[in-house]
């Protein structure tokens, strides 16, 4: 009975972070909106500096749950209930804490960069934050996002205001609009940690038609057929690099693998989603970083297209070794030495206390509750109207 209760509580572990992350959104938007109004007649760089700091506070709170919350409570329960867990086989995912293992070279200093990574899970957005905070550049993270995400309540409009760029796929891709936005950010001296997922959609081994279509396209174009990643698209990457080549310091080529995503038959499974990661999966995350100097990136689109595919060939080889190696000693890790990177609570806990405290204070009064609800309703409506006008 007690074991069942413990496991049930554990399966609901994502409720707390979801409640906090979504529950503090109106508080954050109110704080940002107030600063937006106050800074209307101030230099744009001052507005941007404070906005980056506000963004850093919110994302630090997000990282508290992904780096310090995942797996901790269940570990304590296992230690205090040994009798029950001796009788019942508990999945291994429940019995260890998540770990972040870094390979390659992650510079300690902030840089203006384009971040290129394979895309397999909603957690991938968090991984960009995981790396950025280790360079004290968390507030500088800006995303190239699928156009449909602009309709997210509150978040959709804010991401655009923070420097995110919404793009449509294929023939609907608006190159001029993306160039104009990037130019405006550079004119304002905006620090850029621009995150792009060139595959355009998440790699899911269960979606065989998507993978097959990607492989067929690569073969038709004369490119190597890839197994663990999709054929990358060039448009957003080329526009970003071509627009910012004199503004950038480097490109970060990031390859991510989640340990424990192979089934009993040795087949790769779908990577854990945010909810699964927070609830039960708690895998080790292996992150391989290649810093590429901008002078080593070809400028012409045709040459960059081949260069980008070659970079994804490298990713594919890393992932084949990680998931499929016949040598158990080489499986579930990338080549080279890894560093188990643990983030200090000092980086995340203060943000959690600040935002949750402000939200709790607002909800304690009737006026505060009305303001909170109205922010959700009217903030969403105004945000949707704003992004539809700007589209």
C-alpha cells in the first residue's frame, strides 16, 4: 500500500514544476510589461540589458526543476523504504539522479554564437539553457521557432519580444523578414545566443515515414543517408549566418543523446518529453560540443548546405557509436573525456523563490487574484493580436 502510494506520487512529480512554471507566467509578464512601459523613452540597450536579466531569472527557475528537482525525491524514498523495494522490481530510471555529461569544449566566456543541434525532444530547448547558464549567457538565449508556437498563451508574444524569430517552413519561409529582425537586433547591440534546430522537426524513431522521406531526399540530392538524425534544412541557418557573420564569434555544433532510450531489442526509443523527464525518466544527458570558428564556415548557400550536412554526418556517427556500438565499453557515451557538470543551487534557487514568492503574494489578495486572471486572459488576447499583426 505504501509502495503504491509512493510510486503514484512519483508518477505525478511533473505537477509541481508545471504548476510553478505556468503559474508564475502572469507574474513574469507583468514584471516585464512594467519594465517595457518604463523603458519606452530609455536607450534600447538599457531595455535589452534588463530584459535579458529578467529572462535569466525565469529560465534559472526552469533549470531548477531540470537540474535539481529531477529524481531527488524518489532517491530519498528508496533509501528510507528498503524493505518494500527489495520485494518489488523498480525501474532503473527511478533509482538514479539525472546527470549532465559534457564532452568537447564549452568556452567559459560569453560569445555571440549560432547554436546548431539535433532535435529529438521538447527537452532540447532546455539543453540550450543548460549550456548557456554555464557561460553566464542565459539571458542571451534566443530561438528560431516554428511559426505555430507564436500562438502560445503569454509565451508566444514574449519570446518574439525577447528576440525569438518565428519562421515558416519550405516555400513559406520569409527570408527578408528574418534578415530584418536580425539586423535590428545587431543595430541594438543585442547579445546573440541564437538556437537553431536545422532538422525542422523532432527526430522520432517511431515515425518511420518521416525518417524514410528524409533519407530519400538526402539520397536524391547526393548526400549521405543519415540514421539517427534527419537531413538538415539550410535556409534558417544560412540566413542567420549570412546576416550576422560580422557580428558572430563562432558556431556551436551540439549533439545530444539521452541514455536509457534503447529497448530490449536494441532499438532506439523516442526521447523523453519534458513531462516524462520530470516525472520518471531522469536519464543521463550526454552533450557533445564542437566550437567552430566563423572563418571555417562557408558563406555561399550551396557550399554551406554541404557543410551543414557534413556536420550532421558527424553527429550521426557520434550517435551510431552511442546507441549501436557492438562494444559495450563504447556504448552510451561519446568519444573522449566527459565532465559531470553539476549546477549550483545558487544559480537557480533564488529565482524560484523570487517568482514563486511574488506569485503567492499576488494570489493572497482579491485584487491580486483579479489582476492575475486578467493577465492570463487579456495578456493572451493582446499577445495573439500582436503576433498576428507582426506576422
